[in-house]
């Protein structure tokens, strides 16, 4: 079977299996974007440095996605992931110190 046909078959199987979650995923993404924008507006209004807020949210998202991958998708914590966590936390410490 040629490559494009195999790719199409795989895409069709995936759509049949996960198609019902498509609307839920889109709604969850829309809610996440709105809440993230609202959080940045509230950070700005409270006088918090927005550039530091962006760093904190990116680090929190990276750590949360790593945790979700470990918990729900049975990913393994590799050396690369561990180094990434350490670098994220070290970056927060470097930016936050006086």
C-alpha cells in the first residue's frame, strides 16, 4: 500500500476513535485561551510585572503538561525531561532573585 493511503487509513481510524471528543476539545481550548487572557489582564491591573507573569505561566504549563503526560499517557520521566524541569525551576529562581 502506498504511503499516502496508509496515512489516510491511520487518520480515518483516529477520527473514528476520537471524533466524538472533537467538540469537547475545541470548547476546552477556547475556555483555556479566554482564562489565560483574563489572567494576564488581571496580572496587569494588579501591578504584577507582566513579563514575569508570562514566564511563570509558561513554566507552569510545561510542568503541568509533563505531569499530565506521566499520569494519563504513561510517559516515562527521562533524563531530558528531568533536566528540563531543573532548567525551568532554575530560570524562575534566576529571574526572581534580587
